[in-house]
C-alpha cells in the first residue's frame, strides 16, 4: 500500500536514502510528495506520530514501510528528524536446544500395528 498510496513518493525517497538519519523540513517533504501537507501536519504533533501494525495514517505507514520512524519534530521550526528503525536482532535458536530429543526407550515387544491386533 505504501508503495502505491498517497505518500508513495515519500516511501520511495526514504527507501533510496543510504543514511541512518534524515533531517528535513515540512517544505522539503512537500516537494518530495508533490503536494502540500494538510493543515493538521502543521497544527497537530500527532500527525507525525509513528504507528505500529498495518493500520494507521497513510503518511506514517509510508515511512514505517520504508523502515523509518520519526525521532524529532519541531512544530515551530517545521523540521523533523527521521531515523532508520533498529533491525530486530532476534537470536536464531537451534531446534535441538529448544526442544531436546528425549528417548522414550524402545518399542514394547508386544506392540503390534497390525489391523487385526489394533481392533
């Protein structure tokens, strides 16, 4: 959705950046997206809030999908700092560590899988 939505140009711009941080102005964001920000972007700090999951405001979904999050927003100066999200460094587990193999012993001598013996 971010790649095709209203803020797709912002998404594309952020995907192309090679830095860990991007300090910009509201005006520069407008130049990148090709239209003016809504009045709420200049009036309400929550417009610049990060959101988790797949549900949220289209602008926040655009920078989140590109791997970025807002770090600083100066409403008076109309500037913001976006940072790359930290990559989850989840430890990969060895399955044998998590679920060790335990021998249950051998098959009982009288165990039979013949249909006649089961029924």
